């Protein structure tokens, strides 16, 4: 803080609580502008400042009078940082400047198009970097828990974990924007958790943790009084058959971007997971949205099993395992035939085999190259979702009255689904509609240019955990589609994007 005119007296109070607010702090120190707060479990939080500090009633307080052009500071640090907090205002300012320069320098290492929307791609790249846990390379879905999807409702989840499902879009986005090292780091996390736990879960802790038991903090209420506040996520041990497709597609994209540098251990992992996907093919599951209702034969899950087997066949063929590639290719054709027979009614893909309901995850069909974009069933499905699964032009995951998800209450439109619609419209040749919808979505970001999970269509209010990695990943894909469309119309080339083509290459 710096006084720019006259005089100002600053007062500071630091009153931390540990254990999600249950435990107070035991303070020590206070001399020379440094104090340490400790929890019962040994967790420490360190406060440094150039204020005169006093300790009383579980709090540290300080005051400082500044005159024109004078500066002061206070800083809180935690963890095992040997550097510790700054010891003076000039040092604090220098650390702020060096932090800002780090992020600007990192961003300069990316590849972004010369386009008015590049700022949105840059912001989304920064979000992904900010949500990355450097020691393992894991990307968390969001840094928050229990921000409500419906004001005052029960759809409040802990998203501070890394989902295998995010891997395809994460790897695609990072390679597309030129951040190959970050892609390698996330791929390292994915491969390591698969080696540690060959039987895949849908999500893991950022340190490869497998047990993510869900509980509620009944002494707390969340944003706007929402309850319950949850820690952990009970979906971690659900059966979700899409996980193999996300894993194999991410490996396929990564090896393609890095010219096939996978190891023998990686190839053994691929074989194990493809065979696991084939074994799960006929089993119902909870679907991409982690429904807490009865398991169903969700079309999106069958689609992702097809992706797993198809990408496995491509990877096997690329390293000379032609017999295995042929076997898997035949199985992929068999899976596709079942989906087309049981998952389509009246020319439109449906949520699962036993319903006529729509589901926004079906927008992935052209993006994953299950069928060509000009297939009448693809076009009909995209148009059906655009017409019948939207509120004020924004996309719902599904209609809650048509889907047994084990919960009650309304939910907002899902931003990832709306960005998927942008990409799908682009794929089927509706380029102007794609651009207009994308423009509307980008305008909803607010001055921070950040997106939550959902958007209340009537008010434009963001709902759910924030910022949401999956939304920003879908944004990168959608904006890439629109820019590529514009450059094709101008007779140009999407030069910024890697050989992966800016939009997904035809498989």
C-alpha cells in the first residue's frame, strides 16, 4: 500500500481459522513485524509486516501511519516455502513486480492468433496455468467448493480435484496454444495415476490421492446461505465409462503433437485401458454428468468407449502392431453400430438407450469425429439441442424433469455446453450462428474475463464453482473454431495453431 497524497492511517487485523472455521489460531512472535499462527495439527501460517504488531484474543493487529509517497506492507505465507515472506515494503513490491513479469513472460511463450478475441484465449490459458499444481502437473477443475449451481439449492460440489475427463480438452488446448511443457506435465500426472491405480477412477487428488470421501460441513453455510457445504466428492468411485475415452484420446493427441515419443510403459498402459474399455462396453453407468440416479446406457458413455477403442487402434497401428490394431478397429466398428442402432431415434441422438430425452454431451459427436459433420444425424442432433435444450439461447445439460439425476431443484445453463454448441455449429457449417453465440458468451464473462460452470440465462449471473477449467477449455475450442472459420472465409490460414489445425483435425 502506498499513500499518494496527504496522510493515511492504516489498521490491520489478522484472525485466521483452521479446520474449515472450527479451530482458532495460537499465535507466537509479534516482534520485528513477524508472527506465526499454528493450528492443532501443526499447520502454520506466517504473517510479516512493517507495522507494529500486537497479539490478543487469537488475532494479530497492527497500525501504520503513512505520509505522501510512503509505502507499507503485510504478507501472509504458508507451506514449506523456504523463502518466507517479504521483510520490507520495497521487497514486497519487488516480489509483486517479479510475479507479474513471470506471468507475462509465460504468456509470451504461447501461440495466439492476431485476432480481437486473442485476449480471451490468453485469459483462459492463464486460468489453466493458475489451476495447475506444479509438483505433479495436475489441473484442478476449479479452486473452490460448494459455490451453488442454484441459489439456495443443494447442487453444491467440491471441484478441487483433477478429472480424467478434462484431459482431452486440456491436452488439446495446451498443444494448440503452444504450451507443450504444460501439456507434458499434465500427461505425466495422468500416466502416473494410471500406473499407480490401473483401474481408472474419474478423478484424483492433485497429489494422486485416490480416496476422496465426501462429507458435509454442517457448521458452515455457503455463498448466499447455500447448504450443504461439501468437502470431498462422492462421485470419485462412480462407474463412468467415458473415462477410458478421455484417457485414450488425450494420449492420442499428445503422441500426435509430440511425434510419437511414447515409451514402452505407455504402450502397455494403452493396451490395459483399451481392453478395460471393451470389457465395460455393455455395462450401464452414471454418465458424463455424474448422475446420482440409476445407472443407464448413456450414449455419451458409449461414444467415449468407442473413442477409447478407436484411438487405441490408431496408436497400435502407428507403432506397427497391425494385428492388434485390426482387432480393435473391428471392435470399434461394432460399438459404433450399436450406438447408431440403439442411441438414435427419429434421426436424433438421445441421452441414453431407453429415453427420447436430449443431452448436451451429444454435441461432442462431431468434435470427436464419431461421424462426419455433414451426416444428417449429426446436423439433426445439433439443431435439436439448439432448439429444444436451451434457455434464452444458452444450453442446458439436460432437462432436469426428464432425467433422474438423484437431485432436486433447477440448475442454470451450462457454459461448457454452450461453448460446445458454438463448436458444433461451426462443424456443421453454421459459421455465422457459431460466431454470434460465441460473441454473446464472451460478453458474459464480466470484467475479469473469467467463467464459472453455469450461467443464469435470465440475469447473466454466474453459478457454480469459479473459475471453472472445463468452461475455459471449451472456450478455447469454440473461439478456435470461429477464428478458423473467419480465416478460411478470408482465404487465409490459421497460422497460430499447431499442426493439430486450430480445430480438431479429421481423424
